[in-house]
C-alpha cells in the first residue's frame, strides 16, 4: 500500500464514519471498483488502524461526557455496595447514559451470529449501492416526517436503548450508515436531535472496540504484515483528524435541521454505484 492510498482511505474513513453515509460501504465500494491491491490480512490490520483513529476522535470530542459517565457509574456501584447507608440509590443522568449504552450494545450478539453472511456482502458492490439508497430514505423520512422529540438520558427508556441497539445491528450491513440508522431510529423514538447524535456516537464506542479486537485477532492469526505499520499510522492520523471535524459537522447539521439533505448524496452515490457495478462487471 502506498502512502497516498493510506492518506486517501484515512480521509474517507474520517468523513464517512460520522457523517451518515456509511464508512464501510464507501471503503468497500472503493476497494471493489478500484481493485485495490493489498492482501486480506493487510486489509484487516489497516481497518483496525483506521477505526482506532476515528475512535480517538470520539474520545476527544466527548471526553467530558465519557468521564462523567464512568465516574457516575463507579459512584453508583460504590453507593449500592454501602450496606450501612439507607439512602435510596439512583443513577444521575451521566450514569443513565452509560447504562443505556451498555443495554444498546447487547443486541450486537446477533451480529456475531450472522457475521459470515454479512462479510460476503462487502464484495457485492451493487447491493451496497442499494443499501446506500435505503440509508438516504431513512435520513429523508426522519428529517421530514418524524416529529421532533424531547427525550434525553433523563427520560429515555430501556426499550428505546434496545431498539436503537437493534438498529445498530441492522446497520452492520455494508452501505447502511451506522450513525444514520441509529440517529434516525433515535429520532423516531423521540430523542431530541442533539442527544440522538451523542447517543449514536457513544453507542459506537463498544461496537468499534469489539470489531477492532476481532479484526486484530484475525489479522495476527493470518500473519498480517506489521512492516506496513508506519504507512498505516499515516492513515490513522488522517482518520482521527478528519473524524474530529466530521463529528463537529454532523452536530452542526443536526442543529440546523439539515439532516435530510444528506439523503440526496446517499441516493446519488448509491445510484452511481449500482450503475458502475453493472458496467464494470
């Protein structure tokens, strides 16, 4: 892999991971249509590095929120373990957010069951194009026809977290944007727009970490070429930096109520991908 390709794919990952346009779908389309020449083992290791980059950007943007979540969660457990205290123990909003992230992560077990079938879809370019069109439809409908909600971590329910978690499982299909799907479903469940974005990105953290561990294990098992690590790290830097700005852009788009306009991009790329998959077949 060349340095240019590492930079290019790092930028694509950073943009598409947080903007609701499907990073996995874009990377697969580029790989399939451009016939990128690197081995499956190298590809797995590079995917780990790219996801690590975007994970770093989430930690930077939401560092205060995540610190508060962990701190409140630990405090809650300590108070629950204090047998000498008769005071009622309740979770504060940050602790509730942590609890709902944990609950929303549980459905990912289903993704493990269908992982082999989902993996085969990454090589079906036409299918990925169709899935991008579905992503566009989700964004358009949630923006135009879903009533704006008011729920935050203070008022959302276990049922909300589970349903959004199930949406994340469905979004493991390449071409379906994870952030777009979970944000859209969150809005449909009555979450306010700012919290829908925040919860979607926080929910991605355990999912990305789990995926990274699995991919890293597979890469090591099959003898990944760690000699390419310096080139991969360049992609990591670009994914992290571009990812940071992509999160800010996504938050601003939601604040201005222009979420649905991204649907036109998804429809355009999806239709073009289907066309190219037929022409270049």
